[in-house]
């Protein structure tokens, strides 16, 4: 049968149920008996029926679409995150409407599609919501959860790694291996993840009576490369650098190699490239799978009006040791 002419009424007739039952079967979270669901799905499969979820959602003022905002898609960490969110949401019966943000703070004009398509919820990664966007989402009854971003705004859920504690433990790790001149290569200015990692790193070094030199790498490979070149030209160059993410750390490793200088480098995120033989990067691994799962859970809880208030979730990661950090003795 030509699927273009198959509608819910025909499926209902073939399954021996009402049209509303067919609608509930294809609506995420709707209540329907296992027996009725089996009959509808069998009939739909035989007839080649595919519901127009978008049209149905626009009529009902609610879709099974989740808006996902992401900024830095050049960082390999975030395409991996996008894949995990897409898979996790699809398993829950939702589709992803993706938008790339141009800056650290998302503006209303960037997410007009979310309002046009009546998304059920929004997940924001590596960016923050402007006050205008927060107000508009609230007016529309659209809940939002921040992923891998920390905020003191109590009106919004967030799920992230404990970046401050990670920075402290990285400082301890380097100090235990004899490093006395440490530097931090920061990401984008005013980014919560980079700032918290730097703050923890500084605190960890301070407890050991050490100072921290800072350069900026903008979370890019080129930025990390150039930052190390600048650091190694100083009168007292570092013997170790902690980079705010892995892609900067890879640039840092290559920069030190280009100068033939021995330099310990540690990254953050544990992207797949970190384990490549030319790098064997020691890095801090974020509990990504758990972070994604909790983000989805909190969003669904908000969508179902089951939340007891904004959640502030910080998870502990772990150090992954490879070969990019050496032992120094003085």
C-alpha cells in the first residue's frame, strides 16, 4: 500500500481500536495498554503507517522534539556529546532539533525555531542562556537544562563535572611528580568550565606554595599550540602545563615537540584522539555517560512537572594516565 495514503483511521480499523488509541500509541509517555499497543504497532507495520509527529505536535501545541543548543562543534568533545544526546533522547521517544550558538551567551534570535516548532524542552551545552531567552522559555512553559556549564542562577537546572576539584587534583598530581613551574592554558574568556578548572588548579598549587602562569588558548588546537610557544619563550618557562581541554593539549604537545623541549602536558575531557599513539595524553575524564543520562532525566522530570526545584548536579571525574606527563627531579 502507498504509505502516503495511510492514515490513523485506517490503522485503527485494521487494529480494531479507536483512532485516539492509535494516537496515544505514537505519543511519547501516553498511557495505553500493552495489548492495544501490540495490535496498533502490528497493524501500522503491515500498512506501512508512519505518523506525522511534527504536524500532530503543532496541532496539540506540544511536540516530541527537544531543542539542543551547542556552540563549539569544532571541539571533538561536543560532536561526541551530540551523538550521545541524540541516541538517549530517541530511546525515550524524542527527536532532536539542533541549533549552533555563535557566542557563549545564547540570544533569542538564535533559537526562534524552538518556539516555532513548540519544542517540549531544551538542553544547552557549552553556552549559557541570556536573561531574555530564559524569560521567553519560562513564558512558553519550556524547561531547560544546562549541560557541562555551571551557573549560580537558581532558576535553571545544570549538570556538570566538578571542575574545581578536578583542577585541584591535577595540581596535586603534577606536584607529586616533581613539577615546580606549572602553567594553565585557559579556554574562552568567562567560560565557567575553564574558570573553575583554573581556580581549582591555582588553589591546588597555592597549597604547595607554587604559583601559576596563565595563557589563553580559546579551546582550540591552534590556541594551545601558540600558547605553549609563548610560555616556552619566557625567562622561566614551565615544566608542565594543564590545558582546559584536550584539543588545546594536543596543540601544546606538538608545539613542545617542534622546539625539541621536554614538557609535561595534561588535558581535560578524554576525547578519542587523546589515546592516539602520537599523543598518549594524560587527561581528566568527565563522566559523560552519567552526565548525559542525568541531564535527560532532569529535563523529562521538568517536562512532566515532577521536579521539586532546580537541580545543581556536579559529578566527579577521574584521571586517565598515559605518557604525556613525566617525572621531574631537581
